[in-house]
């Protein structure tokens, strides 16, 4: 009887361990998409990709800074922004924005 109980506990422990490993593998495969260029971004998100905290587009022209409303469909996602940060030329928190 003790052998059966021990084997049952070992089986449950193994199942829980394997379930945790499978769950980890699934979340790792859900990495954010990296776009090749802004044209590819605009096909999916017409207004670009922004950090969640960004509410306006910072525009600097002629030494003066102004703030404008976001244009188009802007995807606000921190992980997606970090994956495509190289396309944020003016470092205002919005990659491939339309001003």
C-alpha cells in the first residue's frame, strides 16, 4: 500500500512539473513581432507603434517643440515597441508615427 501511495505522489509531482515546463515554452514562443520597416508597420498599424504611456506625438521643427494628436491606428504595446524601437527616429516613444 505504501508503494502505491508513493508512486501516485511521484506521478502527480511529475505531471505538475511537466505542465509547468510546457506552460513556460508556450509563453516564450509568443515573442512580439519585429517588422522589417515602417511600410510593413503601416500595413498593420497605420499610425505606428507606441509605448503605453504615450498620449501625444512630440514634433520638433525649427528648434521649437510642439505636441500633436496621434494619427491613424496606433498600437500601444510596450513589448512590441521595444522590439521595433530602432524605427523610432526621434526617440519620442512612437515608432513609425505619422505627424
